[in-house]
């Protein structure tokens, strides 16, 4: 373990750091979470103070952690809930992605790619923007009132086979399942507190996707015609036993119908992206390490040469790299700083 664990927590005008001799409050416990489930990041803090301690709903929250190799941001958000008892203030915070659940967005797009649509939603919510995949181009895309801006953004990501998450700087990202961030290599001497990795058969070996309209057979001007034969607007992709994605029929496909798809080529590109998402789900599991504050969703973990130390894990993983889907940092007086990773 690193000799010194550092932290800096800023809540509005209140700032607490590990080096303070007389901090305005004591940090008793901290937990931060960033995830690819598309609902945004969260942070929970427990604070104790001998004197007055002020915090308000909506105040900004910034959390940085240092495991001994340099300070790194792990959460940026706002206070969402406060709970006080006789000695402790419990604070819940959420980041900018989850804040979109409180907003609506209405818009109509023509010949616009997924990145343009996502950017419009995020800019309207004044949300920091990170990496956005270009994604497919929609002939028409309508965002009607009713669903929250977050629900609209999640629907767009799922439709395109993309992952939606917030990175450790508080920026919203929408990336392909082939996107790779930083790579963390676990060496033979890296302390591993817990590890469980599973290689499993995907629930389907491909995707068949049907669109609507006659753009493939009659041209773009006929895109809203109803047709008897759906094959011109059908896209197919399969996952081979070698883990490759190819545009062809599969034996056990997952079938989708999407009215936003107007041509066969568009359907094929979406089917390919959704099949790539299936491929990325073959390896899953959990990993707990001593503090790794630099990790963020989308990063890769390479387990290195652990055949002698962890032969069962090496047999399950093979040469594959593990893709980080969720990062949870814990800091408390009893256990110090440790990081849980979901793959």
C-alpha cells in the first residue's frame, strides 16, 4: 500500500484535504461510482464536524484521490440529498448525466448522426461533453416531449449499440464498445484483493434488424412508403466463434424492429454495432484492487502473466483484455483506499 493516501473534497466553498491539520470537517467515509449503465455517477460522503457545518442542495462537489502516484479527479457533480444525525452529515451527490433526468428536450433532426443529436441534448442541458462516437446518420430523428433528456439519450445510445457514461472529470461520453481508454497492466506483484472473471457464451450469436420504408428499393424520396417485402430494409450481422463480427445471417439472432431505419445499409450498420456489443459481453466479472483513482469506464485492464499466480483466472481470460464498465472507489479509516471494478 502507498505510504500516504491523499484526498481533496470540495463542497461549495468548503474544502477538506488529507493534509489539513485543522480541517473544517472530518471525512469519515467516501464512496464514488462511475458506470456504463447510463444513469450517471454518484458519490456518498460521511462528514463529522466539531462546529458549524454548512452544505446546500445543488452545491458543486469535486473529489480527487491520490494513492501515492499523483492526484486524480474521480467525481464531479452536485449535492442531491443531505441527511444529518447527532454526529454525522451524510451527503449524496450525482453528476451531470443524472441531472438530465430532471430536464426535457424537444428537437427534430434531418440527416444527422448520433453524435450531433447527443451533442444537442447535452449542450441544451449545459452538460460537459467528453468523447462522443459519430455513430450512424439518421434521415429523420424526432425527440418529442415526455421522456426526460436522460431517457432520450439512453435510447439513442442503445439504438446505436453505444455505451453511455460519465468519465472521472464529469464529462459525458457515448462510445462504441470497441473504444479503448487507458490500459492498466496488473503485474505479478500487484496486490489483488479479490478477482472473479467469467467467460460466457453470448445470449445470441448475432443480430437481425428490420427498418421501415422503401428507401432501399425506391430511393430516399420514397422512404416512408409501406412495403410488402421487408428484406431491402433488413440488416444482419453475426458473431463468429473466433469473436469476429461479420455482416451475414446467424443461427441464433436477436431481432429488432426500428422505425428510424430507412435503408438496408443503415440496418446493416446498426446490426453490426449491436453485434459488437454482444461480443463485448463475453468476458465479465469483478476485480478489487488497492486504490486506482486513475481508472474510468472504458479503460482496459491487462492481467499480465498471472498463469502461475492465478491459473484459473488466466485460463478463463486467455489473452483478452478486460474492459472496465463500472469503477467504485472506497475510502475510510478502517480499510484505506481501494477500488472495485465491474467488467
